[in-house]
C-alpha cells in the first residue's frame, strides 16, 4: 500500500509541477470553467470506479457492512457520513 501511495504522489507531482506548472490562466471565467469541468470529471470517474468495483473505498466498505447488519440502507449511511465528515 505504501508503494502505491508513494507512486501516486510522484505522478501527481510530475503533472502538477512539470506538465501544468507553466500554465497560468488569468481569466476568471476560464478558471471557473476548468474547475467545473474537473469536478464533473472527478465525480464521473469515481462513480464509474465505484460501480465497477475496481477499487474498494474504505468508507463505502464500512457503510455497506453496517447496512448489512442493520435495517438502514447503504445510501442512508453514506449520506450521513458525507454530511458529518465533509
């Protein structure tokens, strides 16, 4: 796990400082558009990863296990976690 986290950090630093480090966007509307695009892209890809069960996220696994043991649904637990821990 440590090696994968380390590699992920190296990849992030490479793109942030080497690839995108020289790009400076001054226009506010363009910056907002890129932010919205990035948020939609991140949400969509995380949704796809979750639906395909490629990478099990710890919080989803915990909520799913608690939902199996109680009468509440997974989505109810997940909404509560999002509400209180974000």
